[in-house]
C-alpha cells in the first residue's frame, strides 16, 4: 500500500493553484463584486436600522398577517420581534434578515429557472445531480476558505458560501414540482392549443407552486443555518454573539442569541409557507 500513498494525487495543490491563479489574475473582478455586494447589503441594513424598530415591527406584522390571512400570526410576529428588541439583538437581527433575504433571492433567481430547465431536459438533470450532491455534502467550512481568499473578510464571503450551500434546495424541489404536474392537465392544455410558454406559466408552475414554496422555505432555513458559520469570516448578524459566547463560554449570551435565531427561523417559515386554499374531499 505504500506505493499508493507515496504517489498521492495532488488534488489539494491543484485547487490551491487554481484559487491563487484567480486571485492573481482576476483580483479586480472579485474586488468589484465584493464592493458592490457589500455596499448594497450595508446600505439595506442602514436603511432598515434608520426606521424606528416599532414602526418596522408594525410593518412586518401587518405584512406577514396579510400574506397568510392570519391576524394571529401578525400578533405572534409583533410579540416575537418585541422580545428580540428586549433582548438587545435588534441590530443583529436586521443584519441577519438582510443576509438571508439576499441569499434567498439569489438562490431562487438561479434555482427556479435551472429547476425548470432540468425538469424538461433529462440530460441536464442527470448532469446537475452530482453537482448538487457535492454542493450539499461538502462541509460548509470548506466553502469559506476559497471565498475568504477571493473576496476578503466581511459579509460577501458569507453570502457566497450561503448561496452555494442553499442553492440545491430550490433546484431540486422546482424540478420535482414541474415533473409532478399531472399529465392530464398537460394534455388538456395541449388540446386547447397552448404553447410551451403557456403550458409552463398557466399549467406547470401553478401546479408546482406548493413544491416551489417548500423549496423557498428550505432555502431560508439553510441560509439561517449558515449565519453562525458566516460570522467566522466577518459577516455581521446573530452569528457574532453566538461565536463570542462560544469563545467566552457565556451561557446567557449564547442562549439569548440562539433564541433570536430560532425566532427568526420560525417567523420566516410561517410567513412564507404556502397557504393551502383547496378543499379536501
């Protein structure tokens, strides 16, 4: 077995060379992306923090209650956010929400069209499957090494790593939802002379919407799971107090920051959960 270990394939060195080459030859490109994304996210955070917390809580509560047609949910959102303000983590919560919203928006903007194409093209689905498996199974800390080198400290490497980690969920579930569209609905659409575009917009997407929304909520949960890890590369948010509590073995701070993350996760899940309007027979 010694000949096998003595002739090691230098995969790690190849990867390091590729990252170093990108960093040497395209540093201006990654710096521009880092500056653009960082400025946009920081601007959004500053805008939200400029609004008084009580006003923002009222807007979030009314918006969430309206989306789900539930005033009970609106009251729950208000009480939960007031608890976060009371604990002193309002600024960190806004930073986390901004990061999650940006990451989820990018994931859905890429994942839904990619999932639709994969559902209609079996060869593309077969090609994407191992790539998506790789994106979800590689330890999340591994993502931080190249993104940290290419984009530097701050929120951007955390955002990029979060997108890579959460992207497979909307791709897979969109593909599943489109492929699960009842054949009789598709045949009926074709019988009425619907084009491929009309079939997609009026038959397949409405039928797949519950599954796509499940992909959205999964994407949100996966993004939130990266909050603490992103804090290790300088991303602001609720991950920072958790990391500080871990370093100082501060149980009180760790519990409060962890509770704030749980509250945000539950609220986002309830607000964006697909509302079933059909009747059971």
